[in-house]
C-alpha cells in the first residue's frame, strides 16, 4: 500500500508530559513512527514523502488565529527568554465557563491556554514542522485517492484527531483526518465518511464537522464518563443544524472485548453505507490493543487483520491516518496487520 512518511516527525520530540500530576517521559514520541516505518518496510510497503502542500486546506479546517499561534509559538517562547530553549511551555490557565475566548491575550502563556484544551500537547522546537508535514501527508493521501489509488496510509505523527477548529489537545495540533476529508471534498467527492477507531474519542474531528452533512463522522471509543477526553463523545451528540444526524458516537465501557468492539464497528459501517460516501477516511488509532499502557480495550494483533479486512469490504477508496497507539514496540506490527488485512 502506498504509504506517506515524514522525516520531520523526528523534530517533534518533547521530553516530558504531565500524567496524573507527575512529569513523565512523553509517550507520544518519535520512536512510535520508527517502529511503524520499520514494520511497513519489512512487509514491502512503499514509503514516500508527501507530495502536496496542505497550506490552502488548513484555514478550511482551523481558525486562522490558531494557525498563526502554532506557527510562531516556539519562536515566541524563545523570545521571552533564551533559556527557554531547554524548557517546554505548558498552559496554566484556560478560558472556561464565563471567561472570554474572543479576545486574544498578549501574554504568551495565556494564549497557550486559550488554544489548548488540556496540558497534554507538549511542544518542542520542531512541533510546527512535524505537524505541518503530517497534514501535507494527509492532503497527499487524499490526492492519491482522487487519482485512483484504492487505499493510502499516512504513517505520521503527531496525531491529530483531538485538535479542533481552534485548539490543540491530547498530543494533537493539526487535525490530519479532517485535512484529508476536506481535501477529498475539494477534489470532487460529494460525500465523505470519517471513521475514528482510536480508543479515545476524536473530539476535535467532531467539532470541525458537527454542523456539516457532507462529512459523516462515526467514532468507536471509550465511554467519556470515565475515559479521555471526558467532555465529548456521548451517544446523544448526533450533529447540529445541517449536520443533524451526521455524527455517530458509539461509546463502549472500559475493558470492552473484541466481540463488543466489532459489533460497534458493524453499526458504524452500516451508517457509513447509508451515507453513500464516495471515500472513507479512517482515524487509525491502535490504542485499542490490549497491551496499550493508557487504554483498556482488549483487541489482539489478529483483530487488526480482521479490522483491515472488514474495512476493505466497505468498498470505498480509503485513507488511513495514524492516530494513537502507545505500546510502541507492537505499534508497527499492529499497523501492518491492518494494511495486510485490507489488501488480502
């Protein structure tokens, strides 16, 4: 399968994140992509750099002032103090409830909080370059599908599905799946389906398309009453305005078995079939794996082959966008299993 990879991903290498109040090594790191690339090479997949500049698409998916902040955030951080080159910026205040978000503060840390849903997206010197390259890969995948490819995989990082119209969160800065979906629409696909199979709900993707009928969003994920991102992903969120009925959330209890998970997948694929989509974008989170350190679903390696096979049966041009998956050593094998199943 044609696979896009980005050397720039290695530039996004924050050392630490906060987990349960403690500063710990960052789980979302360059080794994740390296394991995936090594596994795909071993299985004979063609790895290529992106061929499309996603810049024109980004403002169709994200707010311009948010993009401006992301582009300049690291330089601004260094301008505050040269010693900041050895530190990571984290937000410490957020505009919740009655606080205003329409007025952009001048203070850097205040703007970091304005554009963050949590403190779970640590930045580094190469964050923008890596995020932009991943978006380029997503746009390239869409172009390849429009040119006749049956399926394309973006083995890229950082992930994107928690990034909303004007905020980052959960390791995500630019919503790559949304970029791919928008590129498909721009290229002539009348309707697109976006299926998120990550353990964590793709709250950013839902927010981007919630009032649109041209992109159906369906997500299978841990119940937000107990699982991140907590504040979105409930079954009663079905879309608004023109998008009413075009958002499908299938939250499952922590610890759900593969049988329960695949039942939900059948539900999602039935809704996608009714949508009459011209193309499918899959937010391929592999943290549903039983060995993942921050998730609790019980899928095994062979289940990812089954997932690929079932997605192939949908009969749609398909763009796979890598999202989560933090059992890094197994991540590459599980990704290869999905692609092998799809092509079998």
